[in-house]
C-alpha cells in the first residue's frame, strides 16, 4: 500500500508538456533483458494512446 502511494505521487509529479495527459510505467522484454520505462502519453486524432516521451529507461537485469 505504501509503494502504491509513493508510485502514484511520483507519477503525479512528472511535469507534462502540451498534448500529454498522463505519465505511466511500462515494462518490456527485449533480447532477453527486462526494461522498466517511465513515459508520458498522449492521444492521437485516431484515439490511440501513444508514448510521447521516455523519461527513464532502466535495464532491470543490469540494475540488479
């Protein structure tokens, strides 16, 4: 519960640029490595949600 509150506050404190509506965390695997990204999102004219900016990209395997 504490982690959820901290994460919510951290994402809320991300300054958004014009056209962006939220910040988010994404996790993906590439070439056997797991990455955690902090991103901002925007909506296109076709109502698709896309990544606007990558704020942080951490290779989890290297970090551990």
